[in-house]
């Protein structure tokens, strides 16, 4: 095999070829893109639901009054609904900014966009034939398509053009920016841009959710994979590229083709470009999303974990009126022990008695339960990642005993410092930092200064 | 239900601006703006038949307000007692209502960046107090009350003494600030400060003429297109992509 | 009804919510790798700035959320606890905690999480914390004047600088971005670690 040249257009497949190809999965979407897609979908759902209900004036109104009233009742007041609309919108802007900044080279660089959304001649022909075929006015075969077909490209172009307009005009309206005249224009531009996206969105949703031939495209947004047969039939150009990369890979490492098996239409060896093997590797299948996110032994990227921690902190402020903490919990545990061992001393100490209220254990408090929860959370996370192990974390040059002594010494310094500062890295640094408390930032300055300074002195013990 | 109105007795008004000051301090109106302001007409007529009077600019709480329709968010609304309110939580400061008001009673408050205007001192009225301007009027020229209460001052002035609304044949939206006085005084005020037709911001004009048809056309076309496709799908049956 | 909500909770709800919030706290700390003293201290050797990145990201996210929610009136800042400033004890406390951090390898919150996944050194560190706190409780009456020095009330940075809160929030975001940039550069192209400490000794690469 592998003697025929590369087919220019899809050739008819034998039944057994088609059968085998339908079994093989090709990776179509990266997890990040799928998450972004569904995040975006949720945002559009929420924003359209509230946005259309917010437009109440006879002049601009698009939805019937019963809908507007229903939504208003749902949110309690129109002001709440507007705040929700703005909050979701801002979250959307922030997420897309992060995507744009960190994903620029991967997703938004010119050559990648050019390939994913620029229309070529095949695409224009595809559009007209597609329309005719839906109307059953033509039997002409569809021209081969890239990883996104011409319709998807058109929609992407529309969305890429409109999203910045929606975001900027939204921010202008939300915060009454620039001037009254600008806000006045922002209103109509916001409506127009959203309206145009909605017109495309209707087709997008219809194609994805209702149109039978594109079902695999819908599922690829959930699993990240499409069957090779679908890729072959609907995205032939893209299929060809993937195949060529695979071929190049096997060619380089096994001295010939073979992994593509019987079922794939043959590819000419002359068509094999020199592709780096890692790239082909990247196209290969990957474990499920849950496994990858929660079961992988890799730590999460710090920014992702940071956002999670930040949202937890925000929720804590909203629910409890204070931030997260740790040293306060340790203090309460200690007071509970002291009160049990030496009640008279504890109750009459000017310091410990601060933590004791008559008739209540010092353990009945937010912090003590929170730290207990933190240990549970840490345990679950470590268990999922396979990190549960009785071990000692130490530098390579020191003995365990040295490490134990250092741990206790460090703990004493930390405990003393935390009480003196009235909080630790979490309770003062993180929580105080988020409410911009002056002392918290001074404290953090001290922590980092001592940390970086002490690191030099401690290098023998850690490196 | 009440139907609130205000009457200015031009026979008594001396144009002292005490009402303006009271209103500005009551509602923290930024310098250079006013919810109510007294405009002198200047002197008209020929000696010895000279006429001079005052126009009180403020929200008229019209029966058919021109400011509600263009407000995109519904921040401007009219309660059943006729008072036109602005919900500050909803206002985005777009200025459509400012442009629409035939009496130029609205302004964009530069501090809060939202529309603002007279609300007949609704928070005071709720507590049973008179509006600040009425209370403070040095000449007792301003009256506030319920037109559906036959014993109120305003009822008598409007229905028995013939107080008039500032309307023209072009702009007749039922303002609820009335003027009482000698016919030549009232005529002079009406001639000097006629209401203008409700205006629309250029942005709104463009929306109505070009953008709205564009959006509706696009949505309509795609809807039609996929409706046709969907009926075809129903008619010929689904040919599911075979795996 | 505006936040915070803790006054509306029954005791059981209050403690359950505490537990749940703590669960996520610990979960994200562990996910970030803060259950490892090696990962935590790598920060101070310019090898891995995860501590800085996670903390600053969390502060920025929470700060933006709090600023926004209080701006729209959902969160009543009058009921939110703002840690009071005691300038000198907090500076010295920070230095002591930083020293304890680099000596012992953890801070209080992270040691709890590290104990949960079985780190013996973290357990000893936690015991050390209890001892340190005990020491403080015993010595507190003797250092009262220092312990209370530099008291500035619930001072926040916007009040201190007499600036609009929006400007301070923006400044913190910019500061965070600069810090992230510098952290990425320090880990990578600037080779700060190699310049300061030379090559890592053998066996260092294992966790």
C-alpha cells in the first residue's frame, strides 16, 4: 500500500474501509477550547435571557411583556437583573481577555486564524452548493473543507467582528463611560452587534443541535473527538493534513507506513511533508477531560488554581463576611487543648481568654471548621491525584532528623509571627490583601523579604 | 388613585429663584444644573401696556410622557399617580430621554452620570410633606396637590379658576404643571417658551432607519432559511450521519 | 437582602458552610502544589513562582469581585471584616513568618493541607506552630506596648493614599501583571536561580 498519490477529493470508500474509519477517533478540539465554547454558550444564554428582558421601552423592546415580567419576577427587581447582566458580561470579558493574552500565539496568531476562518474559493462554492442541497436543488458533491467548513468560518468571522463591539459598548453602558453621546451610540451598537450574532447563532444552534448530518460536530464539542469517517467526509482537507502528519510520523519511526491500517484510502509517499513528530503526537487521542483535570499527578497551572482560590475567597467574604484563615484555627485548637489541660490558667490568662466565650467551646468557630474542611479538601485532591503517601519533604543534603528539627523550629517562628501579626499568609495576607487592608500588604512585604533573604542562608538545607 | 399636579400662580411669582435653591439643596443638584429653574420672559408689549412674567422649567409629569418610549432600559416609568420616575439603578445615562423631553426638563447628572429631573419631591410627598419648592416659595405662588381631590387647591385652580397647561397644537402630551394668572401673562409665557417636538438622538435615528431593519432582516432571513431546511428535514426524513 | 449572609445562618448551617468553604480552600491549595514544602520554598530560590502567582491571582480575583459587589450594593462592606493595621508588629510578624516559612517549608494553611496528604514534616511544622502560638500567649503580656504599636485602625490602601478605590484596584491588577511577568522571566530567561545558586545539586529534581 501507500503507492497511490494523495487523493485530491474524497474517493468512494468500500464498506469495510468506512466501517474501520468510523471506529477510529481523531482529536478535533483541545480541552481549553471546549471549555471556552461552553462557557461562551452559557454566557450567551444568560446574557440573551436577561438582556432581552432588560429592554423594556416600547421603542427598543424585542420580547413580549409577559416574558419581561417573568424575568423581572425571577430576579426580584430589574436592577438585580441588570447587575447580573453586567456581572456575567464582565466575567465574559475577563475570561476572553485571558484567552486572548495567553492563547494569542496558539489560537489567534495570523497564520492560525488565516487557516481557521479565512474563506477560500472552495468555501464560496461550498456555501452555494450547501444551500442548494438543503433545498434539494442540487446533487453536486460539496467541495472539500478545512477543519471548519465555510458556514462555520462565516459564523466565526461574524462573531470575531461583533464580540469586541459587544464588549466595549457593554462596558461603556455599564459604567457610563466617556460621554452621554457615546453611551447613546453604545446602546444601538450593542443591540445591532448582538442582533447580528443572534442571526448567525440561530443557524449555528440549528446545525449543531437539530441538523442530522452535523451531529458528530456537536459531540466533538463534548468529547473533543470526531470519527475519522466524519472527518473524511466533512472536513477532507483537514483529514488529509492529519493523515499526512501521522504518515510522516510512522514513516520516520517505523520505516514505513502501517499504522493507518487497511481502511484508510492510501496516501502517496511523495505527499509526505517533513513534520515534527511531536506535532503528530499532539493530534493523537487523549484521556477524558475529568481524568486529565482531576486525576493527573500534575499540579494545576498556578493561575488556574489561583482563580479557584480567589473565587473561594470571594464566596467566603460574601457568605461569612470575613476571609479565609489558618493561624486563627491553630490558636483555637491550642486554646481548646489548654482549656482542657489547665482550665484555671487558660480562663484567667489575659491572652487566651480572648478566645473563650462563656458556655461555648473555642472550637465552635468559622476558622476551626474551615481548616478541618481544608484538610478534607486537600485529602480529596491528593487522593484524586495519587499523592497520598506518608513521606518527608526535605532537601537532598540533609537527614530526616535535621528536617524534623527545622520543621519544628520553622513552625515555632511561624506561629509566633502569625500571632504577632494577627494573621498568617491566608488570614492576613490573602484575605486582608483582597480587601486592600494596609497592614496586610505591609505583612506580605515582611514575609517575602524574610523569605528571599532567608533562602540564601538556608540554601544548604533546601538545595 | 391620586393624580398629582402643580400650579404656579403667575400673579404672585416674583422670580426670586427660592424654589430653585431649595430644590438644588434638597436633591444635591450639581452646580450648573437644575431640576427646576425660573426663566424670566423679559418685558414685552408697548408702553404703557407692558407685560413681563416667568416660566417655571421643571418636569411636567405629562399624561403621555415623551421620555418613556425612548428609554432603552425602562429606567424611566410612570406610576399610576402620574409621577414620572427615574430608576437610578437601571439608568445607564444614554441621554435619549433628555433629548426627547419637549420641555427640556431633564439633564444628565455629571456626578452620578445618570439622568435626573424633578419627581415632585416624591420621597417628601410619601412622608406627607410638600415638595421643597412649594414649601419654600416666598410668595406662595406654587401649589401642589391631587387633581382628583375636589377639595385641593390645585383642583380648584385647574377646574374652577382656569389654570392652563403649556401645550401647543404640535406638542400636546398633557403636562401637569399648570399656570394661573392674567391671560396676557400666561400667553406671554407660552409664546416665549413653547415646547419643542420630542427629538431623537442621532444614534436612535440611525438605529431606526438603518440598523433595526438590518438586524431584523438578518434574523428573519436566517430564521426563514432554517425553517425551510427544517421542513425539508421533516419531509424527506432524517438521514443521520452513519457511524 | 445584601451580603454577607452569616448573620442569617443557624449554627449548623454556619459550621457546614465553613466546612464547605474550607474544603474548596484546601482543595485548591493542594491542586496548586502547596502541599509540598519543596514547591513552596522553590519560590524563594527563584525556581518556581507558584506561590506568588497563586496568591496574587487569588487576591486579584477576590478583590475585583468584592469591589464590584460592593459597588453595586450587593455586599455591605460595613459588615465585612477588614483586618486592623498594627504597623510594627505586623511588619515584624511578617518577617518572623517569612523566616519560619523558609526554615520550616510551610505556612499555617499549607501545613494543614500537607498533613492531609501524609507529610510528616508538615505535621511537625503544625506542632511547631502550636508551640509558637503558646509562646506568644505566654510572652504577650510582656510585649504589650510593642504588640499594640503603630495602630492605624481598619486602614485600607485607598484611604491611606486618599485615592478612589477603582484606581487602587487597577493599580493592584497592574502590579500583579508586572509581578507575573517578572516571575515568568525569573523562572525562565533570566536564569536567576542559576546565577544566584549555581547548578542544583544532584537529586534536587525529585519532588
